[in-house]
């Protein structure tokens, strides 16, 4: 059922006039009270001016994590660019526990040398420092990588500023019709680019483990169809276009298989497709229930999925080889749309109560559940690759937008985009 090498050119030409890209604007709405003070000094510049303000990108990354409170630039007492310029006694007066300095230089405006140093202010000790050489086009990504290193050095946890977000935007036309776009941006909403545009719905983007491919559902041919698209080349393959439902693609941890929801045999069931061979195997067999939204456990041997086999939607676990499914959610009358943290310890889900839908997390060992959101109109949760934050879709004042919440419910963010509804988020793996 796999159709190889479908060209995008004909499809994109139809929508060539729609050039606007969705720019997500991130707003921190709560949880910064206990943030760690840090000073990020504007980097020095030698030779050609850098086209990106690296220190500003780093400062914004750290601030939106909710874990850090960068000092306002006007409060910085000096502008050191290396250790010999620093009087640590002065910086201790600001009660900043970390101090980040750096320099950017270029002799041709095409290639840039970047160095940074992070210091423990109270010990006067360098914690991490590196030098890089990158093309001008790579400066923003390098800034995210430096922010990741600062984050990991000070928290002991992996940073995710170098990751990307996939999401679907919906624009209403004046005639009442809609235009859909599958888009990808940096984790801060910058550098958005359109992967696919359509007059028909696009659903369920899912990243391959290497971050080089996206799977998604498109209705462009009149019915639901699952595609896999390469991010670099744009090449895409149709991998599921059976009669009935073709939905909810989810990559296996090794990137060799995709779990799908299909109704090719008359009922909504979970299947696994081997991408290389095209071999399709059925995992669930329950003619009285709707089984859908499968996700892989990190061990690659088990799946979690949503099923109403008990009368209401709940989440179950099953072997990837099939067999008896085990229910794992018992708190609440509605639990659906699971996603699992990279370490396999936590599950996020949509938790329904009294007609309202929230984002919750469940400890997979103890079964303890914590509801994290309050709007009652939340869906499509997606874990950050370090397991610290959850990206999800919500609604405010009748408009679809994205939001994020930390797994303890303390840090909240809104990711709005002017003029369009935004939904169906997916957080990418760590970029290599």
C-alpha cells in the first residue's frame, strides 16, 4: 500500500500565493517565582557584525524555560567578554549565581567564530566554555545549542532549545472555507517553514526518532491518508490509504516501524507497519471497541493506546506482538491521547471530567495522576524529549492555540500565532 516518491510540486503550486508563515510568540504565564538568577552579558563583536544576536537568543531560551531569571540588560554592571574582564566581587552584589560571557568574530561576514564561557559567580570558577566556527546561517541554531549547554550544566538535565516543533495552522478564508498548513519551527517559534499546504485537513504530525522525517494524516485526496515526508528533500510516501480510517501514525523508537489506526477490516484497530518491507501486522482484535492513538513505550516492545472497550475511553498497554491488553488508567471517567516520556516513567494524557478536558500526567509505576491545566479545552499532549515540559493544543477566546506546561504544573507558557488557529503539536527529538 506504499506509494513511493509522490511529488510535492503540483500540490504546492496550487497554493503558491499563500506565502505567509506562522510565527509562534511564546509568553510565560506563570511559574517563574523560583527561577535561578543568571546574568547573560551581550556578546562582544569583532569584524563583521553577526546577523543574529546570539546572547539575546540564549537569554530568551533560558527565560522561557521557567527555570532561569536572566537579569535585565540595564542591570548588568559591566560588559565582560572573557574571564580576564570579570570582577566576580561586583557580580556577587547582583546575587546572580551564573554569569555567561562570549565573543563573536568574522573577517568575511560568511563564517563566524563564536566562543562562550559560563562561570559560577560565587566560586569564580568556569563551569563550561567552548569555541565554534559556523556559517552565518548556523548562528541561531548555535545559540540554541549554547543555551542547552548552560541549561544542562546548571540543572543536570538535558536542554531542549535545539529541538523543533511541528504543528498545523488553520486560516479561515473570507468565503468561509479553510486553509491548512503543516509547519515546523524552532523550539522558540522562530524560523517557521511550511511542509505542506492544503484545502483539506492535516492531522497528527509525528517525528521520526532521528528528526529527519515527519508522518502525518492528510485528506488531500478526499479520504484520510497517512504520509511520511523527508524534511530535507521534501520527498514523501503514502504509507496507508486503505478504505476507511487511516490515522494516528506513531514511530517506533528505532524508526523502522510505524503504529497506525486502521479500519480496513471494518473496525478501528491498532496495526504496525514495517517501513522497509511494507509488512502490516495487526496488534488489537476487539470488534466491539474503538482502539486508536497508539504510542510506543521506549523499550520498543509495548504500545499504549486509547480504547473504549471498557465502556468509556481509557488507556491500555499491549505487546507490540499483540495479545491481551492491560488497562492502566483508572482515575477519571475519560483518559485518552497518551504520550510517554523518553525515560518511560511518565505518561501524559487528556483527562476528561464533567465535559471538560485537561492535560494530566500519570506515574506509570505508581499510577498516581496529576492534572496540570485548568482551561478545560485541552488536547494533543506531546512530551519534550527531556520529559520536563508538555506541549499541547488548547483554546482561548474561541481561538485554537498551543501551550506548554511543566510536568509539576508550575511553569505555564502560551504559544500564540496572530491570525491563525494552531493545533496538532508535536515536539521533535533532540537534534544531532
